[in-house]
C-alpha cells in the first residue's frame, strides 16, 4: 500500500506511463490529460457517432422485432467498442437479440461508464449507448407475440429440413425463456451445438482454449500451464457434460423449490423504500410476499405462483352484503349452477339454453325488475 | 381503433397477471368496447392522463367482447359499458360516488383532472388502509344511471 502511495505522489513530477488510447489508436504518455486534447475530442466524437449509428440499427430491431433466418445468422453481428466484444447472433431466433441483451446488461453499462470516464466527453451521453430494461421487456413481449403469431408460418418455411426445424423451435423456446431475465448473468447458457465429445477429451489441441475442464492427462505437454479443474471433474457428485449428467436446466428437483436462504437473500436485496410505506395499507402483507416472489421470478427461480386458471382477485360485488369472500363464493355457486343448467339444456332443448344464458343482472326474465332506491332515499320517502 | 399506449387485455391470464404484478399502485381496469362512443371518450382521457398518474397508478383496457374475459365480466357484475374497476395490491377498491354501484365507476369522466382526482383519492385511501373511498367529484360531474335488479 505504502509503495503505491509513494508512486502516486511521484507521478506528477515525471511523465506517466505509456498507454494505448483506443480512440486515437496510438500510445501516449500524457496520462489523464490526453482526453482533453482537441485531436482526441475530434476523434472521439467520430468514434462515438459511428457506434451510435450501429446502436441505432439495433434499436430498429428493438422496436420491430423480426425473425432471423439461419443463413443470415453469421452476418448479423455487432462489435461493442466499450466491451471489446464481438456479439455474434449465432443461435438466436430474433434479429439482434444477443446485441439487445448485451446492451441492456449491467456489464455493458459498467463498461460504458468506465469508457466515458476515461475518454470523455461526459456522462450525459451514456444513455445513448444503453438499452433500458423496460425496452427489453417490451421487446420480449413483442417477440413472444410474434413467436405465437408466426409459429405456423415459420413451420412452413423450415419444413424442408426436419432436423433444422426442430432445432429452430428448441432455440426459440430457450431464447424466450432465457430473455425474460436479461440481467441473470449467472445462468447456464443452453448448449446450442452438438459438441463432439471425442474431440474435446482426446484431441485437446484445438479445444483447450474454451474447455478448461479437460482432464490434465489428456492435454499435450505444451499446455500444462493451463489451470485444470480436475477436482471438480470426477469428484463432483453432480457430474458435468463429460460424465453424462443431466444438464442443470433439466434438473427435476433442483429448480422448482426455493429454499429459505434464497428468500432471505432476496429480502435483504429489496429496497428500503418499502419500509417507508404504511404497514397497514391495503394488501400490505400480500404486496411484501408478492415482491419477494417477483424478485425470485426475475432471478429465474421458478415460483409456484397462484395464477392458476381459477384464480380470482378479491372483489366485493354490487348486490353482496357479506364479506368479499362471500362474493367469490356466490360467484362460484352461480357459475356452477350455470354450467349445470347449461349442460342439462344442451341435452334436452335449445329453448332452455336461451333462458339459462340470460341469467344476469339485466336479464329479460319474468322476475319483477325494479329500479334501485338507496337506503337513504327510501328512509326519506318513508319519513315524508 | 386500438389504443396506442395503453395495453388492451383480451385474456383472463393477462388480467390475472396485471393484477398480480401491480404492487403498491392503483390498477385501473377499463371494461368496454372500442366501438362505443362513450368508451372512446373515456379511453382518450385515460390515455392522456396515464402518464400523469404513472407514479401511483397503472391503466389497462379490457375488451369485453373477448370470450376469455367473460369470467371477469360476470364476476365484476359489469352490465353497463364503459365500467372502470380499481384495484390496489390485488384488492378491489370501492368508490362511493353517490350512485347505486360502489364497486366501479360507470360511464366516462368529464375531463382529465376528474380521473386523476379519483385515482389519487383511491391511492391515498388505500395507503391509509381503506377499502372504500368517497368520490371527490361534485355530483353534477358523476354520470347518472339506473341499476336494475332481479330480486328484492
């Protein structure tokens, strides 16, 4: 620590170390001053404008999601200058889907901030290079709508190749389920290509860069320097892709149930704003519970939500005098009655059906219909 | 013509979802059909004020002609269009406006500010734990209607 401090103190006296400026594409020793130089500023504005036009293209697809044909996958790619990353749309079913998720990711946001801090001009334009979560959510909704609508036409297009067709649909499913939580970076990405297991474990030479899990004994002598994670390879009871264990997203018992520690973790993360709200407000307990549930859903943990087909919200009906629960009971009773009478009349006559269908507040039944007079008005009338 | 800004719900699941996902905000559900003139007037007001009330309310439209929302149309006793139902934290909020039906707002609002006032009163009431609130509008601005009922 002390060494560092002394270095920092000495720095202003001598020229700072050489570093590479991404924008000007040369090495300089001007230190942080460099970003105020007119040439740098000029180049920076051109640099950012170039990227703006790129992100404008992505935004176009954000607004109008469209399917990405497999043959165009390789052409649809974006270089992110902030993260120094090539975003290739291999295996995505919607145009620019990976780019959109990348620009919405927190990692990218961090890199944009860092870049602007380092190269200028100011943080004001940071939002130009990001995509907000709200937009992504909207886009996901549109995509799912599009997926539902175009499912049939898509099937028609790809029906020539059965294998491709199946793959494409699997991908759409995975993409949709995955993109619901764009911030969830810890997720295990689904494997989109069939890996050749023989190659991975035996040749080693071409694959060691991406598969660090390969057992050290299989590696050629040249790559001994690589860290090999051999302990987790066979010692792990759950196994991995090489041992033929089921992938984590197919785990039957792991995904559905969330344990208490998860809940407490989520609870800790919730903003302190909730404590400011009135604890006796309407549905406070429900809101707290639901918030935790939503947070869990956001993280990708499945939650046994109560949104089944028969769920009904709390409601007090017009003609109901009891509690709100009575309203629901009454409604359910009505519904049952309606179903029963309907089924009977279906069997017997059509005329009866018409009669039972017209059970409603404004029915044309022979029952006497009269206007509603409030209690107060009634009392006043009787008083007169 | 469909609304540009406000989401239109046509399925029960969509309504369930929006009720379940609106937390600590008033949920305004407009039941009606876009072919109706009064409904369009109301939609216009809702659309214009949705942004103003966005901090404490969410507005959504429900198409009553859709088969899949008939459950809610029956459950909420919706017989006149347009009808507006209010929720807070998945709890139904009642509004006493001096008319026969306290469970919903029937008809249109005269102007934007009327709607904002009503939603605000509901929000304030709900934050104080009240399930029913009094309508802040003067009686001449509340649409009049008659409810007919079946038995005594």
